[in-house]
C-alpha cells in the first residue's frame, strides 16, 4: 500500500459530532479507537485481543470487528503522524467508514465496539476547549490571539503608541490629557474593530482581556454590545510575556468562567426541579426526555459511569441491567455505556452538553441531569 500524507490536526470546533452521533446500526458494527500518544499505540494489540475475546460466540459481530479492524490499521498506516497529542479513529466495515482525526488535545486510551461511533470523549473536548479570543494590550500595542485547545495563533497586531500621563499642571496639561484620551479612544476602537472582524472568521465564543488596567477598560468600553457580552474575564499582566505565558493566563480565566457556567446551569436545573418545572435528574428520566427531544441542556458529571442495556432484536435501550428487554421481552440483550447513549442523543437533538468536574449535588442524583425545552 502506498502511504499518503498524514492527516492534519482537526480544529475541535469544526468536528461534526452530530454526523457521527447519527450513525447507528443493529449490530455492534462500529469500532472506535482513542489514543493519547504514539507510545500508547503499542498497547493496541492488547486491547484488540480483549475485544476479540469478548466477541467469541457472536460470529456476525466478530466478522464486523475483524473487517473494521483492517480499516483501522489502514488508516493508522496511511494517515497517523509520527507525533500527535491525540487520535480518534472511527471505522465500520458495514458502512465503509474509515474516518480519523488528529486532535490538538489528549484523550483517554480506549478501543470500543458498539452500535455507533463512540463520541463522548470528543464531546468532552469540545465542551472543555471552546474557541476563544485573547486580547493582550497596553498603551503601546495590542496582540489578538485565537485559541483552541492547546494551540494559539496570533491573528492581529494593533499599534497604540499612546503617550504616558504627565504630572505638570495648568492649561497645557489639560490639553495634553484631552489629546491622550482621544488617542486612547481611537486606539481601543481599532482593537474592537479588529476583534469584530476576527469573530466573523473564527466564530469564537468568549473573549479574555489581558494587559494594563487603563487599556483593558478602554477596549471594553469600545466593544459593541454583542462582543462586550462575550468578555468572560480580565487580568492585569505584563503583555511583554511570551505567548505561552499569556495563553496560560487566559486559560486560568477561561476555566474559571467554564466552572461558573456549569454551576449556573446546575442552579437552574435545581430550582426547576424543586418547583416541579422544566428539569429532570437521574439517568432514567433524562433518557426518556432525550428520546422525546425535550432536552435543552444536558449536564453530566465528568466521572459519570452509568450502565445500560440494549436489545439485540428491537434495539431498545434502558437504564440498568435487566436480563430481558423491557420493550419486546427478548433475552438477547447486552450491556452498554449509557453515558455514551445520552451524549449521542443530545447531539442528534441539538441539545448542548456540559461536563462539570465537581458538583457533589449532581453526583448525588446519579451524575446526570437536564434542563428541558418544554
């Protein structure tokens, strides 16, 4: 086989999870691989042998597995780069699917066989690493970065050259102050305009301001309402820091804001639940609401592990591990990761999904809850 060029790193915000989530079959005909590093690939054979052992006695599914495995190895041989942060590969012999992604962030190492591609790790990455903009500005100059996962790119640079304050009094000092104020205003306005242009290109969801207090204040005042509402935090720093240090500062602010958003959503769910309103908690009720397309936002604890069962005959899925299908009565059932089914249903019904790392009250109600549309 002739090797082809390695696949490019996939921007997280451009990965179409809904397209993957909508793929589904009656057999466990999908093979999904996540791998964190080239070294972790060395453990692939062990994972393959374990999966093969579990499929013994299921001849049709074992055939799907072996053929899908060939497609997996073909993609790895042709497309996997020598170095990477993470890989996700989805194959299905039945559908002729062999799709892989080079990721800009680390994923857990796992090999999954299922009735659809396993998308939860990608959903978690998209929730954790939304694209956002960083403005690093003082009175001399501004730099604007667009950040996604561990990658950042300087997109714009604006020269300020605003004069320092002076301590002399009298008429000349007042005239100097007016000129300086006017200069700073036009400088901030230009930064705001550049930021607006970048938003049209990159569709970032949040903005972090770094730099001098005076300049950040002026830029914030110059932003149109739509952009001003996207500012999630600011910090006074020396903008002469390197890009890596500036992005680290921005990520501290970003993750604090994400935690606040998660807690705000849980607060809304809690209040609606107490009032008997538009919210449900627990895997069984959330599953039912997702099937009906009622979920607006799904909140799932980052460490949630929920067991479910799927019927081989009618494909019905339930929370728990009954020995027979709750829909058709068949005894041909098998265990599934119900968290994956919930995430998949959320993607196919355009519900948002958030994965908070620590909300004890959420874990007490089963690790999953939802805000409803109706």
